C-alpha cells in the first residue's frame, strides 16, 4: 500500500513538473510573437531601449522578461538596443533613475539626455487562462507613440484528470421502452501548446440500467475519445467524438453480447476550474443484445448529463 501511494505521489510530481508551468509557456509564446508585431516599423529609429514593462503579477520576474525582450529586439536586426544595465548606467550619469520615470514626458526627457531615439514600454496582464502583453514604442524626438500592439496568448498546455457521474435514458426492447441509466468513471483532458483552437479528452464510463423487468438489465463499458473546441466565452466548451461501447446483457452470466459505435456531441459548462456540468447526445443505432433474442437497443437519440470534478497538473 505504501509503495502504491509513493508511486502515485511520484507520478503527480512528474506531471506537475511537465505541465505545471503554463505561465512560463505563455510568456515564451508572447516573446515569439514580438518580431511579427514590430515588422511594420520602418527602421528610422535605430538606437532604442526597453524602458519599463509593468506587470499585475508580482511573482513574475519582470527584469528577466525585459532582458528576454531586449534579446528578441536585437535578434530582429532592426535596432541598436541598449540593455537594461547600460540604460541604468547612462541614466545615473545624468543623475536620473528608472524609478519614478512613469510618464511619457519624463521618458522623452531622459531619452534626449542619453541619446536614445526610442523607448519600448508596456504592460503584462497575467491570469491563469491567458496573458495580454501591450507593447508600445515612443519616439523620443517627437513624443509620438509610433507603435502600439497587443499580443494575447491563452493557456493551451494543460493536463486535467477527473471523475464523472452521469445519468440518462436509453431505449430497450422491440417496444422501444425507455430505461434509466446511471454510471460514471475517470475522465482525462489535455491541451497542447500549438492547439489554440481546442484540446483532447477521453472518458471511460461504466453505466447500468434499472428496468422493472430484470431480464432487460444491461451493463455497459464505454470509451469516449473527444475533441473540444474553444469559444470566446470560456464558460462553454463544445465537443465532438465517438462512443465505443461494449454491452453485457443479463449480467449474472456476464456475457459480452453487443458492441456499438456512435458519434457524440456535447457541451461542458465550466462553472469553475474544478467543477464542470456536461450534457451530451448521440444517435443510438439499433443493436441486438443477444443472438436469437427479440431484446435489442432500438434506434433513437440518447441524451446524458452529469457532473465532473477535475484536478489540474
């Protein structure tokens, strides 16, 4: 038992190390988008520096980000960039400091004194789901802001493991009698760095019906691969996929008596990061449950719904 607990803790730690830094991934993607954002600049300003980047999240190493931004600007070949240490030294020579230079007028005055033609400045707005980077360039000579770009990236790389509880109806027998089903099982969702349009998922659901006629009792094991699609409103996550089912008719005998495949569509309603309500539908194909038996699943729409709880790694 202790060994199993140790293995579980080790796996969680490993997953956390791989998927536990979405903020760093988003910041890296922000920096990747900077060159295309400044591509339209005509290159009249050669001598520039990164003045200051503000950030709403104090845990972000903003000095490291500014250094990385400086490197990206140098690599474009458009500018001669004075790094932060050089900028600080030049300002100290003029008895100025980066601290307190918060308005455009003071920035222009400092730029003229130290011979910088332009200053990059802006802000990082950081949240768990996305980062918005606003980048601006001010012309020290004219005081005009010659560039203003907003770069937004979403947290697309994640791993979520959870458990689902589901309920619904299915139609059983030649008469098409409806029977209630209840069940649940593990759920997995994963986003990938390049998949800005959506993410993948897989559910394993076990359910059982509760008919008055016990001869119609059915157990089902269902595997559901899914593709989720991101909407501008993060509350809703529509998806499509397949339901691959193995049914056991008259479970006392435990005979796998039918296999079924059906397309599914559904919607997750994300009330919080951990709690999700879902509803999904499929078209149940006509499926005999036992050779020579009149009992079968009749062709009909099937709607299921339930709740899911997730942990994120």
